[in-house]
């Protein structure tokens, strides 16, 4: 035997030795090993340090339930994955693994002082102790605690891997590839239909892989599955969540089991599977026993030792003690003994065990101690021996050994069953909860259904001991360092429900979700409270079953495909012009078009001037557009908007103001009546989806009798805004079928014709205060029309302008932007839009709210203009406004700046604001305190330019 | 400190395809190509007979099916996808709505033995049950699209114009 490797057997490939490192030290293993099996084979006992007390910890399990052996796997600087469970890491050549939560090394950890003073760190300690002084929490306590109590370090580099994702459908999905799962899959496959079989291990077989007598059966079942062409088998795949209507989330690990240089393609694949029926064959997890010293490295689950020996050819020790409360421990002892491993003793809590087992064990020459319990374990970095006594209180005996196996019985895995809200029923025989009634079309088979013969056992809480529970190092939750005494303390503090006990002690709240600890905690609590287990409740399992990578959950959404970025058909042109962009909701829009050497202020100033003096061109395609069609279209809009719509003539436009039911402004836009029963609505860029769904909501739930339909046409139309005194001259040579003269085509009118040969809905509207048109053409022709207009405008110095100039131009005119100048609490009256409210209308959405007492009361914030005393001072948007700047902080704030710009047209700064009783404050001076000093400004009306509107109607 | 790339604008450079992408997915051949130009109409009415009469066409009755280029998407909603150069009358004065949305979307044709697998990567429909003649509104991840089963192993995907570059590239990335 080299190290602890058994010279024969196991499913490893001894012809393929592999070299790997753990904490910098080189080791050897074989293909088919896990990191855990290879390290145990090499004689390693300490795998990590515990979360709170920094106690040295060894391997407990060989499955996903492993609470201690959390490892960082280093696949290159940007591919470090923390917190992987050693028994789940497949070995490959050159694997680099590191332990966690220790400094400076695993064997010498400074923070182990926590353990020495562990008596002072009971459950609830942190909450009670680190409260005072409060200021120290953020700067001192929290960083230090975070540093000490921890798991692995998060990777800091950008993940270079990519991840795949797909949906899939099947008639039957089986979770768990043990014998029960494989049989269920074959049975389903025989009925025809698509079958999925998912298993988290490297190979199918489940628990049978640790039982050589079942290997032939496993091989046979595997061959039959491979031959069935309607079965999809996914190994290395974890079904991590069971969601509504048989929707299963599963993550397939594609490359982590091969060396980094050999890894090709996506790292993981997210499977989103909808199944007709789900069959859960998750098996059962062995339960540790709670006794003093049960966390010394070398104390592990009995089944783990069996798996290491039979599946991986590794002995957990040379002289092994079995501490059992269940028959399965006896069977494991016999299996190990058959491989030549010395079993020093089987100690069993029970006084009676099945006769045949006892006979077999006696025949093997293994000493047995029924009615005894381990009371102490010696050794710190590895087990050296045990002390045990009759009923834990009798005369102590000592035994030298290098491993202790715990056989505490079995807990059926009901995790996914619980995700799906299946009910559970307590089983005395199992000492555990079993699935009872399903909600989904789901059934359970094998051990997780309680339908597997694992032998009989007796369920205890903690093992009896003459020592007080307060002094014992008897761990319940290894990962969160919860001891039996913490459960006692929680009960003593008055907690009665397991939900509260769980939160007070943090039992079951580690990343393993208490796979090995929940039932033991429940039993202890039940014992202390003197109530049956079923009376103190059960905590809930939630997805994910095991921790998953963010990459897997993100799937396709990475880098360029992270999320769609919406661009208009003019975007390419704007890029070629060197535009600077900004994102507005999902859209990207040209913000300004700088010429060489120009900054934003200069570019925006130039763009504004071009619009005021000649003509500017602007891509308004992102404006939301809704086509409202049907005989009741006018009636519908009349009910939605604040102003009257029935009287609007075809060919005319109207500004529409949309309120929510609470009377506050939700959106606005200019809309046109194209025909008797056809309207073309516009909304703000960001507001389009919300306006459409609000209107659709009213239509479907309130006014289903109306014959009118809403269709989003945002993306059908490219919209080219042409603004400035020369706008008409620019389009005149391009337009056919429309009389452009001011008389025939006044402001706020719409006409249909062609422009550059393309059918258009031509709006005469303005968001700048200048003569202007908004040219709607099908998006597919947008660039062509834009080019034609731009060419035609050359002689007038046509200037492209962006959203920034658009904002300045509209602010000079006092036109509001919903969402910038309003904040969801502004009424039309607050915004000075009284003219847009139809006083004679019987009703519209929000009308009744406009009469609410607090809406008509004095003291509301109202929309005003602000002119700073220093004309070159540009206020900060969002800055607070006060009356008396000498007031001590916090001063009485009476409003804030909503929009603020440098206006080239006016040769000074302008600002818009909302101000308490602002309409009555015209001419008053207000103060805006800023870090650099107090700025004084005069309250004015919000229209700074051409207040008569003469330029609009040219 | 973690350097965070400007993720939200990272899709700025992706473009809608102008040439077909051919290859395989899971070993099965698949081809992605921009569709021929089409005209599109949103058709709405509470009464199928009123709409059929106004258009002078037979309309599909079952939701999620199509007939001669018109799909029934919902109880009062149909959608026409017709060859360029044809058209439907914009009927007025009747309890119905005909809206030209030709330029709103662009089409993508996905064909070949791997077509279903390619679409199922981001679309939650069970395409094995999506028989010939089916047409429906659905999603690919977060993006809405219309899906038509036009011929065996041949699907037409219609997607709003501004989402098309993202969808095209999301489909194309899986073709090897």
C-alpha cells in the first residue's frame, strides 16, 4: 500500500497516473479520482479550516453534501473558482487546488485563537457584541469579521469563459442516475416519448458505484439507456431548481473536468427543461452523529469511507473505528474489512442489532460494543484515538485508531420535491421526512422516496455523554460551525420554532443548505423542547440545490450579447459623422455632433444657433408611436387624455397629456388625426411601452365595448425632425402631393404625400419653437430620405443636431420633458399646463384625482424658470433651492432645479425648476447653496424665448 | 478593483447579417439568412367574419396557426406576412383595424436539420410540437419575435428592426 491507496480495485484507471498540486505541494493520483480521493490516498487529513472557529477540518463525505472540504480550483489567473467541494472535483493532469480560510497555512492558522476562546463565541455573539460603538461596525468590526469568517476569495478578473444555454422539452425527466433513476428512465423510454436522465456525477450509477456487487447491474442499465434513442443522458449536470409547471433548471459542466489547455467550447450549459412528468431519484444522504470531537479530521461518514474504498481504491485509515446507530455502518465495516482494512471496533448506540449482521461481524473478528457511545476523539490534525463508554456515561475505554466512521442513518433527499411544494410526512422508520403528496405531475422513486433498503437504525439527537453539552465540541452543522450547545442555547433564549432556531444559530444556512445537519438539529431541538419533531416545524429548501456559477445563469447574455442595444436606421450615418452618443432607455441616440477640436458646449451652441438661424436636422425615430384605429378611436382618446379629442379634425395635430389615475402626469406627446377612425400618437422615447400597456389595460378591462385597437408603430416609422426658418425651403423641392404653404399647411397639422419619392406622413410640429416638420417615413427608407433632405439643405448650411441641443432648444421655449421636469408627483396645474385640461369634459383618466384636497391645496411645487444673477453661472440639475441661505443646515428646501443649460441664443444660462408656490413667486430671488458658495437666481416664467410664438407660425 | 467594461453599450458594434451563415449545431446542418423583403399588416377585429369580408380573404380560425400568409395571434388579432409588392386595403369605417407595419420588423430564415435546436437555445417553445403552418408570437431570451413554421425544417423569424442585430448575432454565435 502506498499512502492509503489500496493496491487493487476501484473504478480508477491505474494505467493513467496524474500529477496535481494542493497548496503548492505536488501529489499523484489516477484518472477517475476526485481531488478528495487522491488527497486521502496521499495521507492528507486536513482539507480546510472551519468558518467561525478556524478548526482544522477533514473530509466528511464523498458527495455534494460535503461541508468541510471547500477548495479553490485555480485554472489560470482569471479562472479561479472558490468553494468547490473536493469530492466533486474530477482530477486532471496538472490540477492546481488551494485550501481556503486559513492564514498563513492550513496547518498553522493564526485565527485558530477563535477556537481557543470559542466559549466566548456562542450563537448570537456577533449580533450582541458588535453593536457598540455603532461607528465601529462599518470601519472595524465588519471588515475584520468578513476577513476572518469566510469562504474562498471571489475571483477579481473578468471571466474569459463563455456559457451556453438552451430550452428543452421531454415527456419524462428523471433526476438522479442511480439504479432507481436509471430503471425509471428505461421504463419511461419503453412507452415512447422523449426522456431526459440527469445526474450530477461523472458517471451514472449513483450509490451503486460504491457497491461492487451492483456494478454488473449498472453496466447493463447503462448499455440499455445508451441503446434507447429517445433517452438523453446528461452527466456532470446538476438539476438545481424545480420551478412551476414542471420546469427544471439544470447546469451541465462541460469543461471543468479536463485540463485548461484541453478545454474547448462553452464552460457550462444551462438547461431549461419543461417536462410532462418529473421522476425524482435523488437518493439519500447519510447523517453524521453528533458527539464530542466529531469534527476532528478523520471522522467522516461511514458511506464516504466505503465509497473511497470501493469506488476509488482508497483506505481512509489503517485502523478504523465505526460509530454506528444504523445497520449500514456494520455493512460498510464488513466491506472495508474484506479489502484488508483493520476495523478496530464497531461501537453502536443500540443494544440490539440484527443477528445475522452481528454474526457476520463476529466471524470477521471485529470487536463490537453495543450500547456504547464515543465520548471523545483525540488528535487535532488527524484522529489518534477515541474514548467511548457504555451509554456515554459508563467507564471510559480508549482505542487507538486513525479514522472514525459515523453511521447515523439516512436522510432521503427531498430538496427538489420541496422546491415543487410537494408535501412531506414524518417517517419514524427513517427518522426523516418523506415525500407525501405532489403538487406537480411528479413522483419519487428509490431512496429519496423511502423505497430503498438501507437497513434499520435508531435515531438519537446527540450521543449521550457525562460531560455537559456546553463543554462538548459536538458539531451539528460543520460548515457554519454550529454545535449542539448552540441549539440548546437557542431554546434557552426562548426560540421554539425551528425557523427561529435556524436563524439564531445559522444551522443549515451555509452553502450546503444543511444537507448533513438539518435533521440532527431538528432532533436536538425536539429533545431539548420535549416536543415531537413534527411539532417544531421544518425549514424550507430553496433553489439552487447546490451553488451555481453566475456564468451559467447568465447563459447567452455576455459581452456584445449582454443585452440588446436599440439603434435607429440613421445610427450608421451618425457614427460616420463622429457623433457622441448617449443611451436613452434601451436606445442609443446621438447626443451632439462635434467638429474637429470642438467640446460639447461649443458643438451644442453651434447646433442651436443653426436651428434658430437657418435649419437643423434631428433623428427623432426613437419617439414612441402608437396607431389607434377603429370607429371608437376618438372616443377612446377622449377618455384617456386630459384634453378634448372628438372635435379634432382629420389632418390636425394636438398636444396630448396623459395622467395616471392619481392625477399625476405620466406622459405627453403630439398626436395626429390621420382619418376619421385613425390616429397617429407619439409618446416619449422611454415611455412608449408603458403608455401602450396602460392604454391596452384600460381598453381590455374597463372599456372592452369600444371598437378600437392599438398597435405599436414605433419601429415602422423613421422620424426626421427638420427645424428652423429654412425648413420649408429644404423640403419644398422633395415633397409631392402636399401644399406646403403656411395657409394650407399650418402649425399642428399633418399631411400625407411623398418625400424623395417615399410615402410620408408629414407633421408640421415643433419642439424647438421654430418652423418645423417631423417627417415620418417607413424605417426601411429612412436613410434614403435623410440623405435627400441633407443634400437639399446643403445650400442653407443644414446642421445635424443631437439630443443635447434638442434639450436646450425646448428649454428656451419652456417645453417640458416628462420624467426630467416632472417626477411622478406633478399635476398639469403644477406644470402650468391648465390649458391642456378640458374643463368641460365629463371624465378622463385622472380627472377625479385633480380635485383631491391635497392636489388643490396651497404649497405644491410649481414649474418656473430661473435666471441666475451671474448670467454665466450654470446651475446644477437636481440642486436644491432655499429661501434663506443663512438658515442652519438642514435648511428649508422649497424646490429643485430640473433642467439647466447654457443658452447660446440668449447669451446666458437658463434653468427650469419646481418651486413651492412657484407661480406666485415671480420676480423673487431664491438661493441655491452649492459647495462652492450660494448662487442667487430670480424666479421667472418658464418661457425664455419668443413667448408670443410668432416663429412657430411662419 | 474589478475593471468593469462598459457592458451596457457593448452591443453597439453588432450588425444585422447581410449574408447567410451556414454551419452546424450539435452536428446538424443549419443555415441562417436574411429573409426576402416582405409586407406586414397588423389586423384587428372582434369578429373574424367582418375582417375576412373586408379583406376578401379567408382567415385562420385557430390561434397560433396561419393560412396563406396570415397568422392568428390572438382572439382579436391577426398578422399578415406577404410578399413585397402585394398589399391589403386599409379599410375604414368598419369595426376593425388594418395597420401597415411593413417596416417595423425584419425577417430571418432559419433552415436545416438543426434549425429547431438553434431556435430552442433561447425560445421556450417545444418546436417538436410546432407543426407546419403554426405561427405565434414568442421570445428569444428577452427579445420578442414572431415564429412561423413555413416548411419542414424551415422557420421564419420576424423581429422588430432595432432588436434584429442582437437576435441575428445570438442565433449566429451557436453555428459552428
